[in-house]
């Protein structure tokens, strides 16, 4: 092999690695947040792919047919997007839980900046998502993310796409995300039922009581108190679930 051919094949192998890892990092929590400038994310992805290239099983060989080249790159981009989107779906559980908690405690109209979520996120949801991203770095989960990206080559060999399994797993991730969000918001549901039931009984006993003004302040205060008490357990539960998925990409 000539030097020109070797350099071309090496550059193609780097492009194949960047197609998967770069696509995954677009949506990956902590690495793909919209608050990080696009140039910074792109530069980090380029440097990371260059650093991890020797650790990947991608061969320094370039297909002779343009169609085979396009199919391989398309397969790698598909796998990378699947990894990043599934991880983002898991993170959206905190957005769902935060919206539900804000709805129950009367803070649904307190909108906050969109942090890796849809527009109109509540302050509680934004707080949960910011805390989760911070916990990813504090608990060294970002190292697990990088190891998971490398181990993805053992589950999905280069150029091979398991569409049936990937579709099944992303649907499972959606169900798991809904379950996590509901489990996190469960204390707020209980608090809302208990307080509203109590205020309803109080209104029946004292019709002149301004229930709306009294209940609103009680719900907000109780919601903030429960949020402060349960926040460590919420973040621990999410991080453990997220790490468990990263280890095997399965539920």
C-alpha cells in the first residue's frame, strides 16, 4: 500500500468513528447541551474521535465502491443518533417529573430557560435537569459515557445496523422514561391529594374560608419542602438508571 492510500484509508477510518461518536454526542446528556456553543461541541467531538480512534475496532481500509462507503457512513450515523437520542429520552424523564411536580405544587406557570428540553420548561424541571447534568460530571458518569461509546462497537459492529433491536430498545426507553418520571413525581402526587382533600374538608366545615388563597400558599410551600427533601434521592435514582443503561444499552 502506498503512503497516499494508507493516509486515505486512515482518514476514512477516522471519518467512520466520527460518524458514530459525533452523532451520539449531539444529543448525549452533558456533552450535547444547547448551552454549549456549537463550535466548542464540534471541536470536542473532533478531538475525542481522534483520541479514541486507536481504541476502536475500525479498520484502516476504505471500500472500493462508493455505495458501500455511503452505506457504512449511514449505518454509523444511525447508530450514533440512536445512542444519543435514547440517552436524551432518559433525561427527559426529569423534565416530565419537573412539569408534574410544578403542576401539583402550583409552580407550573413559573417558566424557566430551556435546558436541553422543549420550550416552556418550568423552573422545577429546569432545576432537575441542571442538577442531573451536574451529577453526571460529579459522579464521573461522563467516563462511563465514553466507555459506553467504545463498547458500542462490540454490540454494534462497524457498518451493521440492527433496526429491529434498535427500534425495540428505543420504545423501551420511552416507557422507562415515563416510568422514571412518574416514580420521581409520586411524592408530589401524594402531597397534592392529601392537601387538596384536607382543604376540601376544611371548606365544607368553614364555607367562608378562602380556600384558593390558603391552598395555593400551602401547595407551594409543601412542594418546595418535598423537593428539597427528595432531590438527593431523585438524582441518585436517575444516575443509577442512566448508568445501568449505558453499561449494556438494554432495559
